[in-house]
C-alpha cells in the first residue's frame, strides 16, 4: 500500500475514541511506525508517564529496554529503524497489581491494518504476555517458558519479559535471561540495524 494510506491510517489511530469511556485518563494513542522499519517492538500498553509525554518507553522501562537491545535513544526513536506498536495504544489505568490489561478493542481494530504496512521487519520483539498471546496464539506456555524457549520460536521472533522495574524479582530468579539471551538479542539487533 502507498505511504499515503499509512498516513491516513495513523491519523485515524490518533483520533480513535473507541475506548474513551473505559480510560480513566482519556485517550492518547502512543505508537511509532514507518514502512521502512526493520524491527518491531510489540509491547503491552503505555504507562502513565508515557501517556503524559506521548513518547513510547519514555520511562524506566524504556531505559532498561534500550540496555537490553544495546541501542541509544536516537535509534529507539527512529521510526525508519524501529516500529513500536503496543497491544493497546492508550494507558489503560491502574489496577490492584499494577497497570490494567491493554484494551482488547485496540488490537482488534488497529493491529493488523498497521502490521500490513510493516513489510520489511526482520525481528519482532514480543514484550510481555499480551503481545506473546497475540503473535504466538497457539503456544500453551507461560511467559517464562516462552522466553526461555527462544531457540524454538518462529524465525524473527524473540519473546521478552516486560522491562519494568516491577520485574526485578523475575530477572533475579532467571539469570539465564541476562547470561544467555541478552547477548543474542543485542547481536541480532545490531546485525539488523547495520545490514
């Protein structure tokens, strides 16, 4: 599809009001997309800090994510290199144990039309269970099992836990993630970006 079609689609996303009634802080879709992107970050949903700034991963999670990928802010925020499409584009609000789940209507309405424009993606990073469930619908594993089974995932897909500071306990319990998988992720990202 021509770039104008993507421009129109993104404009529709930015004007979306489908979930406004259920969002305590209102709508503010936060995405980053360009048809030239070679890496797709499929996250969960923006947190409150990102909702306020309108910049994806503009928080502590983003600091850790950049470290995991071995990239700087300029690279992360270059849409011609990296697309960022969470499962929900707006902050869903806070629940008892952290942020609420992404609004399902968002992915049902917008995800596939946007993904259709990403024809040059070489690596998809699935951050968290909601992204894993969407992109790997037939897997019957926990998040930890899916991340640990990275060698057996479809080519071009790597599953990650959420880089939130809330996951420090998970990271401490799973040292293989930093020892075995992070070097592979950094190397893969660098190879794609510098191809």
